[in-house]
C-alpha cells in the first residue's frame, strides 16, 4: 500500500508540474549560427508557442563545432522542459556515425518533442552539363567515370550523404568537392566549378528561373506539390530513396511526459497556422507537427539509415 501511495503521489506531482508549466521563459538552443533554416523555424514557431504558453521562448544560437556544442548543452540540461533544442537530423542521426566520439548519445540523452517541418533537396546541374533528366545524367556519368564533380555544403552534410547514396544506388563515379556551406557551394555551381549538387529550393529557385541551373530530380519519396513536374530520384531506379532535412524540437531525456506532450500539442497547432504555413512554403519547408512518439520513431529510422550511408561512403571525422 505504501508503494502504491508513493506512485500515486509521484504521478500527482508530475501532473501538477505539467499544469504549472511553464512559469518562466523557455530557452531554445539552436546549435547553428543565426539565419539558417533551424534558426528561422525556431524563431517563427517559438513566437507562436510563446503566445499559446504565456511565456517567452528565448532562442539562443550555439553555432560551433558543427552543432555538437549546442546539442550537448541540451542533452546535459535539467529535464524540466525549460531547455529545448531545435535541430535537424544531422545532430541526431548523422553525427554519431561521422565522429569517432561525441559528448552525447542522441537516442539516450535526447527525446523528440515534435518534428516541425521537412525540407526536400533538389538535384541541380549546371546548364553546360549535357543531361536534362536523370536518364541522361546516368548515361553521361557512366560514359565519363570520374570526370564529373559535385559540390556539397560540407563533408558529412546531408547534401554530401544524399549524393553518396545516389552514387551507390546508381553506381555512379562522381568526384566530391566539399565547401563550407551552401553560401559557397551554390556559387561554385553557378560558376561551373562543379557540375552537380543538392540544394534546398530557396537557394536555387531564382537561378532556375533565370536559366542558370537546371533541376533534375527531388530527393523526396513522392513528388512535391510545389514542383509536381520534377521527378523523384526513386523513379530513376533507387526504390525507397529519400533524403530530407527534418527539423524539430528536442528535450533532454527524462523530461516529464506531460510536459513533452503539451509542448508537442502546441507545436502542432503552431505549424498549422496560416501565416506559419505560408512562411514555411516560402522557405521550401513542408509543415509537419508530429507527435513525440512519431518523431522518435522517425529519428530511430534515420539513425539506422545514415549509419548505412556513412559506412558505404567511408566518411569519418576524427
């Protein structure tokens, strides 16, 4: 009876804590510099959450060590709901396989709250490349093995790994040229220093309209309503191929379920608001607003997928 009473008292305590949450501002760590997609999403959705929760969501950028420092800060924070992380799939599913050691274990020390949105990647080519679709690209690369280069936003980035999976799936011999972010890789494509790269739509849309680059495919499992004429890579002979930037809220593991559920419910409402949807679309982001269980399941699946991709690509960062 004493044990039952103890359990009931603990449940009552958690319930009271959840009802009182939040009674002070919530810190939201973005493990990247200001201005990127995770930062923009954190500020946009955070404003809506602050309004619904009645407390300010204070965004703090921790842009160093490829996002590891900021992610570790949240992983080691008190599990009370007052320190959250907004990050993409890199921190959870990619870095653990790229780095020989990390100061945090993403699947044990962090829990997903809600996937806020996804950003598809577009495979684009310089106009001088003699390929206007995936069939022509495959034939061209096979006829010139090791002669065509592709750019990425950095070693181990989603742009790099998505291309490595493309190379493996279609048996393509391409040369990788890593840059420091899309701010360098996109200009390299425009200047013809590389022939191909993956990019989010906002970074290349104006260049596509100007005829300076051409879109060959999209990295999603299905075609996007925004670009219905663009075929998927999967249609080109790699069943199940999908690489998208998944961005969302995380909390330290052990955060009370009631608090996580409330944050997730408010996040789901936020990403459905018309002004948020409109802004997301402008940024090339598809709103999601998942449950915690769905997000954690997606993270586990991504963790396994990127383990295979990194292993096949032979990429390792010491």
